[in-house]
């Protein structure tokens, strides 16, 4: 494996700016997604769509995360990281505004695709950026931006229904479009992130994404990521509607899903700090699986009794997301291979996860109930335990795929879609 170039030295103020940009980007990664569930019924009515198309709306973010995410490393290899994420967040702003201004579901879905550009590229680029800019503080920075992600998702879940109710007719459009303001604000810091001294196209190292197809660890991590994402997006996309169908008000159902998201906030701050310790990984996994089982069983047997407890337990189970983010930085040896692993794991993982919310919508339309949803999530929890147990064994994708990282930029005649590139890691001089 080619030796990476020496780390580049930057000013501490530059790191503060990068850290702030990472956290602000994290805040926006789930606002557009979590704001849909609490007003899904109003969206169905406003666009005149069936339950099956509603299922497509809840699955579309995951499909976009899978497909668009693969463009992240090639773009980062060709352009500055800050410019890539600034452009992605600006496209997200346009998409958020477009999808609430259109009259039919197909234009709404097109707006959703644009909206998910920011989320998809942020998903795959942030772990590698953390590894590169903060190699000695990976757990801390992953905890910071995943906490911001949880805060953004929680605020969106809690506030969407009240905003729609306060506006009145077509209030759901305002409750979805307001998040464009935050996406625009997150784009601004990236425009001022300086290029690192000495960084150039020639200083990039390249990783072939296709080579990770030979890594059993990469595929197992992709399965784990997809299974945990499926749990999360069934919770976010369908729990509120399930509770409404059981007789709960829209306001109360949205607030409970918001409570679920708020539970995740301290978890996302703490879990990465524990997940970087090898001996804690499997005990944490067992605890998360137990919480999922208890929460889903409570919602199945007593949906309107102690509902706050059931959704809180599901929120605790969603700590698996912060865990896999931390493991992405621990199962590869270099920032370049972390970026490539993040892309492959999240790309294929989100493709798997997208099946979940779509199936829930289709089965609800066919059966008129939620039995299919519970069968799906219980099976998912079982597979989550198996794949999670395997990825908790310490090993590296670099060792499974010899020659994964190569020095120098990719040639112009090589297909960019296969390339994950990165500049040298960053160090901070002692004062």
C-alpha cells in the first residue's frame, strides 16, 4: 500500500470553521425527511395520492441517499470538499422550496430528489472529513455532528404538525418548506473553508470503490447499516400515521415521534465515544436490540398505553446509527479508505433500507392494517443482531483488499464514478 503524504498543518481557527460547518451540515441531514411523517396524511390528501405512493414518498429519501451518495467521493476527489458540500446544500435549498410549490406527486418527488442531494453527499463525505481534519478526535466529532443530526430531526418531527395546524389550509407545505432556511445557512460556512496549504490534485490518493466489493466486512457493514436505517425510517415515516390510525391526534402523534428523535440526541453524543472502545461494542449492540424488541412489542400490543415509553425505547434502539458511524472510521486505516467505505456502506445500505418504508405503504394499502410492518421490523431486528455481532470483530477493509489505496490522482481516462479521493490528513501545531 502506498504511503500517504505527510499531514498538512492548518491554523486552529480554520479547524473551528470546519467543525462548525460539519455540525451545521449534520443538523440538516434529516430535517427534510423527519418533517414528512407527521403530515403524511395531509400530503396524501393535498396531492391526491394512494397509500402506495405515500410509501414511495417515505422511501424516496433512502433511494436518493443510495444513488446520489456514490457521487460523493468522485466529486470530493475533483473539487474542494467545501465547494462540494456548499453546492449540495444549495441544491437542497432549491429542492425544499420546489417540492412544496408544485401541484402533483411527480413534481413533488422530483423536488425530493433535489432535496436529498445535500443529505446524500453529507452522509458519505462527513465521516471521511472527520477522519481527515480531526484524526485524533474522531469519536468527539462524529458525536457532535450526529447529535446535531438528531436535534435537527427531532425539531422537525415535533414542530411540523403544529406549524401545519397554525397555517391552516395547505399548512403542510409551509411545514416542509421552512427547512430551506437552515439548509441555506449551513451552506455558507463551507464557502469560507480555506484550501489546505500544499493540497493539490497531485496530492490526492485514490481508492477504487469497486474493489470494496471483494471485502466481506464492507458487505456486512452495508447490511447492518441498511437494517438500522430501515428501522429508523419506518419509525420516522410510519409511526405517526400508525398512531393516528389507532385513534391518536396528529399533534400528539407528531410530538411522540419527536420525543423518539430527542431521545437519540444524547445517544448520538455518547455512543461514538463508547463505540471506539472494542470491548464495549457488543454489549452496546445487545442493549440496542433489546430496546428495539421492547419498543415494537409495546406498540403492537398497547399502542395507546404508555406510548411515550415505547417510542422512547425505539429511540434508544436507534443508537445503532451513531454506532455504525463510529465503526466506519474504525474499520479502515486511512481517510481515503474511510471515505470509500462510507460511500459503499451507505450507498448499498440505503438501497436496502428503502425497501422497508415502501413495503409498509404497499402492505397497508393491500391489507388495510400494519401486520406487515411489524413482521418486517421484527425480522430486521434479528438480522441486525447477526450482522452487528460480525462487524464488532476488529479488522480492516484495507487488509481484506490488498492495494486498496493507491498514490496520486486518477487518470483522466479512468471512470470517475469508481474513484474515492482525498487530500492529506490535517494536523494542528502546538502553540
